[in-house]
C-alpha cells in the first residue's frame, strides 16, 4: 500500500507537469467511500473516467474484490485483445513482480505492461523498483513512471474535445518499434522515449500474441499504419 501511494503521488506530479492541470486520481478506497457515503454508482464513475491504471501484484490478483473491480472496468471499456486499429490505450497495466499470464484476467493479458521490477540474474528473484531516492533502483522507478505518464498524457490528448489537439492526433505518424530480447530492453525504452518526445506514436499498442498465425496478421496490420519499422539487433 505504501508503494502504491508513492507511485500515485509521483504519477500525479508528472501528469501535472505535462498537462498543466492537477489530475483527479481515484484510488480503490476513494471509490468505495463515494459508494458508501454518497451513493455514487461505480459503473457511472468508471464511464466518466478517461484512463485506468491497474496495479497487478500477487496480493492483488488473489483478491476477489479487486478482480470484480477489474471486470467492471472491462465491461466499461469493451476492450478487444486482437484490436490493432486503436490509436491510443485507455488501460495501463503496472506489474510490481512477474505474474503468470494465466493468473491475469483475460482482458488484461494483451495489454502492454509497465514492469516496475527487475530479476536478479543470479538468484532469479524479483526486486521491485523503489520509490526511495536512497535505493539503487530509484532511477529505474522514475524512468518507467515517466514512460507511463507520457503514455497517459497522449491518451488524454487523444480524448480531448479540443479541435486543434484532435487534428494533431489524427496527423500523428506511427513507428513500429519491434520487440527485442531482454538484454536490449533498456535500449528499446530509451529509443521509445526519444521518438515519443519527437511526436511519434509507437506501435505495437498491445501485447503481441504467442500464436504464430495470429502474430503474422497482427504485425502486418501494425506495419500498414507505420511510416517506419525499427529493429534492434
């Protein structure tokens, strides 16, 4: 819970800097309070929510209450796992440790994940990135938080009713930045940040399927939308 609160605090700071507005971030407890004290319907609140950030941790994935909330979000978003036509994401999946895909709700499996952990190559144990400046993983925590904030910001821009912003979003050019091996992940992240800073949209927007036949079709659809394809070797 302490990690989650710190994560939300940093995310709010970053989004405030990007949008020049303080975002309204509702935590699970805030939703429950609104329901109990104000009688607000959770489905109604969700329908007016621009983006969802869901934290997937072992202690959360075993919670029936948490999974029920995720299911309600799924009903509101009507996400399709094979949708390659979307130009932005409204659901952002944060992992604090490795979670087997079989344990994740179906509608989350194909969403891109923001991994706030590293695996020790000797002990094979996962270590969560710390929000404490004294920890050696703090820089990683900050970098992934910035990535997430920019992606949320781009999603908010695509949903705005401002005509100029909408026209800019329609004109956005996409680059297909191919998935790579673990040893090149940091380099891919650096390149992704630079391209986004220059105004490009990055594909893929979903987790690529494991099935070979489906994979070919998904990649082809993405490449049709891309002006360039980049592969780190």
